[in-house]
C-alpha cells in the first residue's frame, strides 16, 4: 500500500495498551483524539462546549473562546483577561452566548461581541463568574453563584435566592438550580419551585438527567438517586460505588441510554441506564488527562471532553476497537478464533489464548514464531504455523506435523476423510483418524509454490492464487499423492496475471487483484468482472475480499474499505467502512480477517487486532458541505472575503478580485469530526488547472499571478469513510487593471470621439490656411517645375551626346579590332611567305641542276621584292589613323625626320605587337628590330629610362 502520513497523536493511540475488555463482546477501547494547549494555542482549562448550525465546535477556554472547524483551531479573545466559563448557541438568532468572569453577552456576525451587563437592573450588577448558560423557553439563562440573569431578547430579569446558588442544570427542557444550602429548585418563569425532593439535602449536585417520570440526581460525591414528584429513592448503587472518591464534575445524558460522568480524578465513566453496563475511560485508555471537567455530544454523536489540561474527542459511535498488548497480545495479529472456553489468537510471535473470563491472554509455549490461519476440522481446532500444524485444545497447543511452513488447512469436499494444508512450498495431505484427529500423510508432489490462498471447486479441483506468480488449477491424482498443474495465468484472455488473492463468496470463487475484483468460472478457467461488487470498487488494487457468517462481504482496496451487506441473492448494499481511516495500520504484509468471533470480526493489525462490528456502522449522514472560509490577498495583507460564523447567510458564490491581488490564498473548512485526523484535500481552479490536483493535508491553497479572466474554484475532501465530498463552486473573476477595464475602454472611446471632433475643427482651420499657402506655393512650384523641365531637357541632350560618343567609341573599337585582325593576318602571311623562302633556299643548296638553282634563286628574289612592296600600307595607314586619332599624321608633323620604316615601327608598337611579330612585318631580323627601336628612341628624343612602348601607347 502507498505511504500514509500520520499524526503523532494517532501513533500514540495505536501504541496505547488497551485494557478492560468486555469478556463477552471484545469491546476494546474507543478511538480517542487529544488536542493539547500547544495545538489550539490557548489555556489549559476547557470548561464548556457549543456547536452551531455549520457544525463548528466552540470551547470556553480560560484564555478565550476557541473554534474548531475539523482542521484548524482559532482563538477569539474578548481582550478583557477574563476567563470564559460557559457557552450556548442559539439556532434561532445565530448568536453564541458566552459567560465569563463578571461578564456575559454574545457573539454575532464575524465575531462581533455584544455585552449584556449594561442591561442588568440596578442593584444586581455584582456577580463573579457565569458558570452555566442555558437556552430554554425562548430565553437565555446566565447562571452565577449570586443570581440567575434571564435575557428575553429585550431586557434582563434577575432571579435571586437568599444566600445565592450552587450550580444550575438543564434537563429535558427544564432548568434546575441548587441553593447554597443544597436545596434543589426548578425555575418556572422567574420563580423557584421545589418540585422534586432530595435524599441528600445539603450535598452538592453535579448533574441532573431525565429518567422515566423523574430525574436522576448525581452528586459530587458519586451518590445517585431518582427524584420524582412522589418521592426520592436510591438508584444504581453499583455506579455510586464506582464513583466514590472520584469527585464528579459533570453529568451528560447521551442521545442513547447512557450517561457520561466526568470526574476530577478518574477520567470518564459511561453508564448504560438500561443494560447496567459500566465503561471507564482514563488516561491509560487514551485520554490526555484524568481531570475531566465537562463533556459534550456533537451532532455526529462524538463526545468532546474538556479537561484540566487539554481537549479530547472520543469516537463513541465508532464500530472499531483496539486489542493488543494490554491483553498480552504481542506482535502483528493474524487470526482470532472464538471457542466455548475462550479465544485463540495467532500473531507474528506465536499463539495466545484468552480465557472466557480472563483479563490477560496466555502465550502457548512451543508455538514461538509466526502463526497463521485457524480452522475447525471434525470438531477440533487447528492452527497453521511457521514450523507446521498445531492442535489447539484445553488452552494448549500440541504439534500435529512438521512441514515447510503451513498457512491453513481445509477439508476436501469430495474426499471428506482427507484434509489439504497449504504450505510455503505447495500442498500437504492429512487424514482424519479414528479419534477424529488429523494425521500427516505426505507432501503432495507436482506443485511447489506457496499456497496461502487455495480453494476447492465443485469438481474437486484445487485452485491456488499465488500472489506474485498467478493462478493455478491443480488436479489431484486418484491416490491424492500428486497433482497435475495448469498455470491459468498463461491464458491469453486472462485479464490478471499476478497479485491474486483467491476467496470464496457464496460458494463462488473470486479473485482480488491489482486491477479490481473478478469472478472465476472453474469449468473453463475464464475470468470476468465481479458484477456484484465491482461498481463501487472499480479497477483499483484490492487486498482482501472475505465473507463473514452473516454473509456480509468485506473489501479492502487501495482507496476503498467497505462492507457489502447482502439483501438477497446477488444483491448487496454497499456500506463504506470506518476502517478506511485505519487501512494503512492493518497488517498489510499478511492481511487477514477473522470471522469466527462474536459481535463482529477481527482485522489483523500491525500491533494486535482491530475489532470491527458492522452492526455499529451507521450509514454516513450528509454533513455540512465544504465551504470557503476566507479569501486573502497575501501580498496586500487583507481579506477579500471572510465567512461569518454566526447568522443565517448564503455561502460565497462569486468574488471579484482586482489586479493588485498578486497572491491569493483560499482557506476551506470541512466540519468533519468523525475522522481520526489526517483529513485530505485536493483543489481545482477551472481556467488554470486541467483537473483536481494531488491530495494534501493542507486546508488552504495559494495561487500566484492569476491572469485576468473568469475562474471556477472547487475543493474536495475525503471523509472518514473514504467518501469524496465536493464543495460548491466559487466563481472567481480577476479584473484587469483600470486602464484595461470596460469603464476605461468606454472613456477611451469618448476621448477618442472628442479628439476626433477637435481634430476635425483644427484640421479644417489648418486646411483653409494650407489652401492659401498651397496656392502661393503652387506658382513657385510651377516655376521650379519648368526649371526642372529645362534641366531635364538639358540632361537628355547631354545623355544623347554621351550615347553618340559611346557609339562612336564602339565603332572605333570595332575598326581597331578589324585593323588588329588585318595586321595579324599580314603577320601570319609574311611568316608563311618567309617560311617558303627559307625552304626554297634550302632546296637551292641541295639541288644539283644549275637551271633549277637559278630558277629557285629567281623565286627567292621575287619573294623578297613582294615582301618589300608597300601596296597594302596606304590602306592600312588610312584605317589606322581613323582608329587612333590621326596618330601617324600627328607623329609626322611633330617628327618629320622619321623614315617610313620607323613610322611603321611606331604603328606596330601602337598595336602592342611583340618583337617577333614586328620582325616578320618588316622582313628584318629580331636584332634589326632592336636596332630600329634604338634609332627610333633617339629620333623621338626619349630620355634614358623612358619606355618607348608606353610613350607610343600614350601619344
């Protein structure tokens, strides 16, 4: 099971030695919750109680009035330093009347106090302490030792008696008071009447309780008598004897037939007037103190006890009681079994026996170690044990067999002379002998898994639920010596594979698993949802399923503990169990329920047992719903909403929060007192959260920096039965800052319209002025535009000239390219002719025929003549000057002494030809080109170091 956080008081409660068992009924002791002064942060003495329609508990403490909402204590001071002695809540007016030292009045609204002492008639103002406040006959009675003040809502009347009064009492709608001389009076209107006699005249009365036609008078001394209009008689001498020397402080008549008697030295006495049974609750039984000043029963039936040093809450209606060390039970409990001679208990320490009239159980020696299930076979009781099987009879345990740990034994239905025992490692066979006693036969072969949970079906097959390994079907051989095993968990359609607890309910086989409850069909091994029980349980892990002799089915699951009360066949009434709040203190290692007991069942606990009586489980009443007690803006340090504890009022439904509330804290109240503490809450803010959050014990929730918008807040709590209660919705609106509010937006619209109107007027004025300026500027602009137009025309002409020049340059470039190409062709042609001339020379030298040589020599001379012809030059010069800006004409004019070949050299340099190309064009050697360049430099008058090619290119 999951982890469970718990309060210190509750741990102490479970560790308490619980004594005084009723030998017939195993009543055990009541669950008790104590509140110390450190918890409620007030004085030690608590004198009186009251409760309002919202179920808040109010306590008169010597340092103020306390209030408790089920989760939180608060103190409300009158700031007078006077001790508070008495309380009474008026449902009609919604007022909490308070009596204190020299003061009385009432609280209303949000703890506003109204004093009534100013209304006291003159002469009666002097009184000390208001020990009792009663509501009767539409009036309020403030009872002091000097006078009794009666408030009718308008005025105060005073009832006086010579010598003053002792304590006063409210019983059956009548108010009684006792004089200082010990005489008992009934208040009738504003008069005192001696309608009931006393046997102990002069003795102080501690309480008055109605009975039959008269009233029981219980004195401080413990004496009890019955007073009727016809006389007085002693009553309940056994009770009187038990109360001797205890000093009775207060008597409370419960809603049933019991009296609660609070004593100064001996705690509480609970006395059943009808049955004559007496119970005693002291400090040893869980009370915080034996000095009990007063008791009070709340609307849920719980008993509140004001003590000299603290407050106790006794769960009188709880169906649970605790049994452990005080009856000498040691260790974790497993099973209890009632016999005619007494009750046997198996625990983790061994086996114990509690005799029928004994107050202490006895340990059965020889059974040291864990002991398990008990079963009656053939009239004899047997107990499984860590070391084997024991026979229990005559307050003793005798060993029947040594086995490898034995959980329990069960009689075979189809072979009733044999008994099967489930052990740590399979099954063991026993036979019932002639003395009707079990005799070990043998270990059954074929199966070796731990067999704590096993059942026999109608066909004689054995089913074993192994917690971690799954479900098995075992078929016994004819001689019962071995089994054939089928692992049913391996079936593909089986919804559960492990964590299986096998149980029998109404002769049907059921499986408690980690995913809910299932029913087993032994015929085919199929498993289906247990329709009779699965609805309220769902698919959560289930740890126990068992049927008691009254056919009630008990279920313990992760978040549900319940009782299914059988109404008819397969028809059950679901009843949540108070055991829910103790589910994490059960023996979750070996959880077990004991059926063979009187007045209920026993559950195995971590320490001993918890006795649970289903007959005392009262169906949960509709308690007051969860409510929002206050909404606080933490960062602003102020309350945005506070629930008023008094007066008729609707709950908070809608709340608007400004943008300045950056941190909101929402406190809730639940008014649930039946639980044993550790109340859990979870919260959901729709608009921010997707769903309810995790469970927490904190009764408040903080939200930081909520965005503007609409939210819906709800809180849930689990009560002592595990039932989830949801609060009414709180609709929360977080308003935007003022500058984004609807009013601000409307003002923005109005301001915008006004701005538009003013802007229109201003704009119109500006427009007229602007029109005049525009007219003036238009003329100026027209002149500027004309000037710009002229400039544009000029720019166009310049652009046209530029384009023409670019076209000319392009054409010149084209001509230059043609000239360069022509020159290169000439170079190539000359090179080709030169190569032919050289070949002809070579042929001439090789030739032997003189005529041939003469012919070749003639051809060479003709080639030389051709190479020197100038017929192409004039055409070349013409084109060259067109491209290069009359280069040759300018050169001749400036340098007239240049020879034709030197002019040609200049043109070739202008065309950026290399030396070899120039040599071919001039039909001279490379050396000749260099000599020509040298002569040309001199004629051009170039300085030493000045580059000839650069000069020609830049000329």
